[in-house]
C-alpha cells in the first residue's frame, strides 16, 4: 500500500495559519500523514561569518516554527485524522522535541544526516517508525550505512531521494527503488523534490 506524506517543512513561512491551510490541503488530498521540520537555530548555527551564512540563517529564521507552534499544529493535524512526523538535524534538537512532550507517529532523518549513526540510533530508540532520506549519497554508501544497523523492516523506511531543488522530471533515478527493495531489513519509499 502506498502512503503519501505531505511536507509541511518550511512551506508555512513561519505562519501557523498557513501551516493549518497546508494541513487542510493534505487531508483533502487523501494524505496519510504530514511532516514538520524542526531546527533550534541556536543549535544549528554557531556563527554566521562565512559568505552566504547570513542569507541562509535569515531564510531559516523566516521559515521556522517554535516547539509550541508545532505542538498546536500537531494537535490540529491529529484532529483531522492525519498521522504526524517530524525531522530534525542533530541530537540536541531531537532531545528538545522529546523533552517537550510532543508525540509523533514517526521520526525522520533528513538526507544530510543519513550517515549520522548516533542520531539514527537515538531516534530508533524513541519511535515505532523511522524514515531515512538518502539524498546526496551513492548507492554504495546507502548499502554500507544500512549494514551498520540491525533494522527491522516494519520499523524503518529508507527513502530514495535526489537532492536537487527542484528535481527535473527524468532525473529521479527511480531504478534505485528496485535495488533498495532487494535489501531485506528495510521498507522503501520515495522522497520527492520533483518539479510541480
């Protein structure tokens, strides 16, 4: 069975009202779940003194939701009958999420952290379902990283991902899904950055 997850991510422009509209659209579209993205900017950037850092930091600041906003939006999504999940980029942010009392149906490791064994293991100890995106990794690296873990198929979904924003149609390399399905201890998904 195919399950579609709508990415709330940073598409809300820091507005809870826009985020609610995205959640409503996800429900109307028949999505199984929605997913938030969390960064505590104090943990994410220690300085903005490199070329381009300030621009990126400003963009992240303008597309960030607080834990308290996510809590209310999470409850809103659940009231609509949607499953909920969240992605995070480091152990401090994961611990902050867990300590906040927020409950999610799944956790997600973003592509940039696919090789972060400590983060993956910690996340696995706190969820019944973990999604891992693979963007920016070769198939050899993906297989090697999966081998490092004793995954249970019902608990871990490895998401094929092409880290282009957006990915032009035809550049998705969807044959990787067939190869991933041959790996016994994982389930398989697709993380779309596709045009339109």
